[in-house]
């Protein structure tokens, strides 16, 4: 199956700093999503971005499908950004929708 | 609030117990999913339902039994679980699984501890 690797696995930032999270995947994909999991376990969709660039406030994401990677940028980080960031990809094999998740980047933003 | 709710949020059960997890989505979606998230591991897809029909069983042991009575509700019936089944169980929904790109929306999860 498709492999998804995320880096770095852990990241500690001071409030106000910027960061870049990376997601590499092993095959072509039809769907790529970034999620944020808060400390209570809730997964929140950040971006649906199989290709191109999107921005939402302090967050932006870029996927270069031909080179099989995606980047999530966090600018002016805040303590509420803490949690785990997951990249998930999907390659359609039939009628079932199946996301394959990476192992995540655990982010801690300190004061 | 994602429009997907799960109950209970926390569950402790013995290996001989029978319990059920419930998921409800208020988004008008037709596809629903169960995922398992163990410590230090990526989310693993367990089951997929589309229009109430199971379309994916990712080699899940039979001690986990899903049920989808309608497109808004999904259950996971648990019986004779093992301690290694302790994990966060997440439910998700999406519009459908007809092969076009979709966004999945997740519930808050049920944190299960098997003693």
C-alpha cells in the first residue's frame, strides 16, 4: 500500500515563530488532507489539497503532486496550535474511500 | 464542532464485557467510517459503510462488529476484547464513496481502555 511519512516527528516552538511541516507519499494520490488533532483527540480538517496552494489565516499548504510531497506552513504560531498534525492521502482503488494517515508531527508551542 | 458526535467519550471495560460505541452524523452524508488510533501509531481504517452497505473491512478481528442501520448512525459492537484493543476509536463521515475526492469529517472519538 501507499506509504506516508511526515517530518519532523516532534517540534517545539516559541509563540510567534513560524514552522514548516512536511508530508511525503510513495505513490500518486487523488486526495490529500491535512488534519489537526487537539489534545482531547478531536481531528479537525485543515485543508483538502491534492495539488496547488491554499491559505486559511495563519495556515497555508502546498502540494506538489508530481514530486509526491505536501507542506503545511504555520506562521506566528500560538499555544492553541499545539497538538498533532496529520497528513492523509487517498488513491482510489474502486468504490471505497480509504485515507492512509502518516504518523504525524507533534507540535508544542510554548510561551 | 464537526457535525459528527460519538458516545461514550470514555469507556473502561473488562475482557468479558460487551459494549457498543455509537456515532451519529448531522451532515447529510452517505458514507461513514471507523478508525482505530493506538498510541504512537497512525490512524488505521477499520470499516467503511456507503449508503448503509459495508464496502470495506480492513481485516478487523470478529470481536469488533459494526452496524449501520441508516446513513446517519454507525455502531461498533465490542465483545471479548483484549488489552491491546485499548485505543482511541474515531468515527468519520463523508458525502459518499463514489470515487471522487472527498473530505472526511471526524467525531471526537471514544477512548477505550480494556482491562
